C-alpha cells in the first residue's frame, strides 16, 4: 500500500479501523437523522457513518502497513456479520445508534483485531467491552433526544477500512487508506 503523497514517513497520522456500511443503510441513517434527530446537534455526514472497530489515535506513518495487514487478516477470518439497530444513546458529546450483533460476530472481529494490534504494540484494549454502534450526532451539550431506532432491519457491513482522520476547522475529514473485504 502506498500512502498519499502528502504523508511523510515520520509523520504521525490519526488512525482508526472501522466496518463500512452499505449505501442503502447509510441512506436510511441519513433520512433518520434528518427526520428524527433534528436538533441543535450536528448530524454527521454520510462519509462519517461507520462502526469503529479500533481507534488508534496518532500513530507514526510507518505503522500504517502493519495496521493494514492486521486489519486484512482479521477481516479475512471474520464470519458473516449481521447487525440490527437496538436503541439511540447519548454520551456527553455524541449521539449514537447502538446495534445488536447477531451471534457476536462483529465483536469477535473487533477482539481479533485488538489482539493483533496489541501484539504489534500499537493498541491497548479499553477496559470496557467493545460496543457496536454508529455515531450519528456530535454536540456540546446533550440534547436529551429519545427517538426510536431507524427501521433498517438486519444489515451486514460492506467491508472494513483503515481510515486517516484529518482534523480541520470544520470537523474531521476521513481518508480511506485501505479497504478490505470481510470473510476472505
């Protein structure tokens, strides 16, 4: 894999790995944001809708290839993932759609990836269990919304990706450094 021309070998990149969502799922989430989450909060754009597997923070650019390899290996070993919207939840700064993970397959993929990245010395597992969710809103103060989850039915991720998150004055911009298929 080659990094974008703007990335130097010693530069530090803000990285994360995530499950990507099918276009029809993203379309339904955008409609739900517009119809049921209208508030003073900032709805995230379609390019920001994903299920984070591991947030790595600022990492040296030379770690991109080993991270991408770990993601490829974990994704290849993954069983078919089926997710279903469960509920809307707010933290102090984000609103999210929490997902049910049929048979824990997404959690198994996340756990496998966390183990691989941990053995590389790149990632330290969080103490709390991994939660499958899609962040849909950002805010300074929780708007205390309580919408029903969107009617999406069960869906499977379209793949997984390693993202470079570039912080800009208008918010983060995500660049896909590598996309991978799930299940070999």
